[in-house]
């Protein structure tokens, strides 16, 4: 059983009535995690909703979601009075706050966290060691999340994301055994989606002088008729973002979008983003090991349900 708790700006906590329906969306940073819940409500207590700034969701005592309240509403109808609350995960705090433009001779992880993460009450899930970056720049108009993402992903080589407890994760994916969904699993829907749009067949990277060129080709996609090329002009001072301008990096990133598997399971919290899932379903061509990109857990008229979006386990995200 899930327990929803609304936390006010003054720290006061309010246990919400048993939900009529709810939805929790988890991802890998883009799109941001989000929540929605609908509960029966008592008219005249609307101020409790208006004062709410955070939501915590627990299942049998385990923390499953920590979020920022974006919107709340009360409705009166012949069915009675209900309240709906929606919002996003704590990543929203980094997305909504703009970073001041800055140039660093040397940027360290501690400095990035001190300036762009900890001021918003966000902590690191697990201590990690990422290399210092020489010539790191923060462009005007960048969000705090963009600063963290660029530092971690394009130089440190890790995908930043948020845990279910609302902490920033910069550590590699855990090497746990895959969650197996076989013929006995309560799978109610399975979709295999081949998405050719946006997949690159060839990428060429060159510098502003034109003397240096680097070309990478996706031979398998070309053999299947793929024709989508890009030419990327390498800036004079790529600095810490040099990796994102590598031809193979761009090619691999687009190739990861070619195959997508969507599985719906009649269970709550069947798997989490970043988990490996092993499909062994009879009678279809989508079996294999995939990584969870998105997980949507809902409670509605049909009961509990988890929709998983799966992709290449080695994908460049």
C-alpha cells in the first residue's frame, strides 16, 4: 500500500487520504520524473494544498518518490469533492534555476556541487570521483541541471540522474542481475518499435579550418537503407565538451534510438530506470536484455500497472 505525504513550506507534514488514482513517472533525467495523485477531499481545507511544496511517496515504508509540487486543485461535482496534486522530481529544482555565466580555469566536482546542487537542498546519493575539467565554461542562460549534465556526461562519462529518494546519482549503473520477465510474468501488453527517424547513417566532424576531418559510418543502418548524414563544425575551443563532438559519439547516440521495447506489467514498481530487464516471451521477436529508460507506475480502475520503456543496454544517453 502506498502512502502519500504532503509537506508544507513550513515543514508541516500532512498525510493525504487514500488515493483514488495516481501515477509516478521515472526516467533517466530527460524527461524529468513526475507525479500525479487524486484523492477524496474535505471542502474547506484548501489551504493545506496551497501550502504544500513537496510530496513524499512510500510503499510499505520504503521511500519511492520525492517531488516538487507544481500544481494542485480541488473539484466539486455530484461525485463529491476531490483534490489533485501534480509535480516533478527534485531534478525540477535544477531545471528551474538558472546558473550565472562563468569560466573556470579548473572545475572540480566539489565546486560544481557547491555552486549548482547543494544550494537547493539536494545531496549526492553516492560519493564518486570525477576528473577535474580544465577550461570549463557555463554559458549564459544555462540551467543548473545543464551545468551538472555537461560536466558529468560529456567529460566524466556518466549519466546524471535522480534516485527514488530524491538524491543526485553520478555513479555508474549497478551490475545487478537483470529482472526477468518470462512467460509467467503478468505482461498485459508488449510493443516492439523500430524508429528510423533521427538515426544517423554518417557523421562528419571537421574543425573551422577544414583541415581536420573525422567521419564515422553506421554500416548496418546504411545496409538497411538508412540515409541521414550530419556535418558538425568543431568550435575553436571545445574544451571539456570535446567528447560530444566526436563523430562516433554522435553516431552511437542516435543508433540507440533505433529499437525501443514497451512492456506493460500488471504489477506496481516492476523495474526502475537503469535496471536491466531480460525478456523471454514466447512467440515474438523482442527477446533479449535491455535497460529501462522510463518506468510509469499507475493505480487506476484496472489496478496496479507498470509500463516500461526499454532500450539498448549500452546506449549513449
